[in-house]
C-alpha cells in the first residue's frame, strides 16, 4: 500500500498521529471520495478478499466497492497509520423479513484510541491504561458519517441520528426515524480476520437470493446529501430536496456513472 496515494484519493494532504479528530476526518473524507458500489456483481469481475487486489481496484483505478472491500481496505489504511483496529462481523437487519442476516453478512470496524483526560482527573486516572472505542464504517451506504463512541454513544450528522445500544459484547446500531429507533445492524466485538468473511463474500456474489445479484448500484455521500445511481434512475439529494432522473438504457447508466462518479464502463 502507498499510504500517500490512498490519502490523496480521499483528499487528505498528509498523515497525522492517531486521534479521534483524524479518525473522524478519515471516515468522512472516505465516504465523500469512494463510493459504495456493486458493479462487479454478478458477472463482471470476481471480488476476492485480497487486500492488494482491492487496493489496486479502489485507489489507482478509482473505483468503489461493497462492505468487505471498503471496510477491509480502510482497516488496512488505519493500521498503517498507527490506529489499533478490529474487524467485526455484523448482521444486517432486513425490514421486509423483520430479521437480521447471517454472521459475516457485513463487516464493520472497531477503533481503539487512548482516552483523553481532563485536567481535574486524579493522578491515578491520568496514567491508567484506558481506551475509548469507536465504531467506524465506510461500507454501509447511507449511514452514520462520524465515529460512534462505544458502548452507548449517539451521533447526529447529515444522514440522521444514530446510536449504539448493547452490552457484554453484543451490540446494535440504530437510526432514529420519525421518533422511533430502527435497527440497522447487530454486531459482536469479537475480532475477526479478512478471510473469515470469504464465504459470505462468495454468497453475496453467487446466491440467487442475494440482493447484489438483482441490481447495479453506485452511491456516495456528498457535503450536502447523497448521489445514488441504480439500474434505471439517478437520485441526487441536497438537504431536504431530492431530484430523480429516470432512464432505461445502459448507455445512460454509463453516462451518469462517469459524470457523477468518474467510473468509466464500456457499452
């Protein structure tokens, strides 16, 4: 990995010491620069969980990816920058079936940072070995844009208000919707390895029941909202305004893909 090339890809000029401020900037700039996309599924190019291969696809080739690729690569960047990070398995909530998916359905990240202490803390606490843990995710599409403090933190950003709830290693990410908290995904804090997700990565590409086989999608956050391209529509959200452009040809899909995401596909 070329760290500077990666940072340049997400519009960050230089590396800094690990901190919550730098972590928050990395997450946000990553969401702005690198889209969530499943354009290689079902039959364009096999997605293999190899970090060098993923890096070459996303950084020099300026593509995006889905959760295993995006969070797997972001994990690699963070560890190379000196952060202490764990890969975690998450189970995405399906609102139609009202159930969570299988283990390794999604990858998310847990970042451990030294806790910051105020000047009134006791000398014993000042030198205690205490960490602050933050959930970070750059591979879940339209979701939280800031690190969420574990175990019961809450954040608000342009995408909405989110919180973590749980205990004893079992947690859930929830989003506030019309006054009610809705489950996004559940997760455990057991550290995982990239290859632990390989079987589910294959499933997402091969199973006829996989959502990823039924459509093409490319989406990224912007400073004012989100841009999402699907099989037959382009949706641009700016604040509370939403513009939707419908089309029915692959030529139009490829045109918008290049215009808004700078990804070029042949006819």
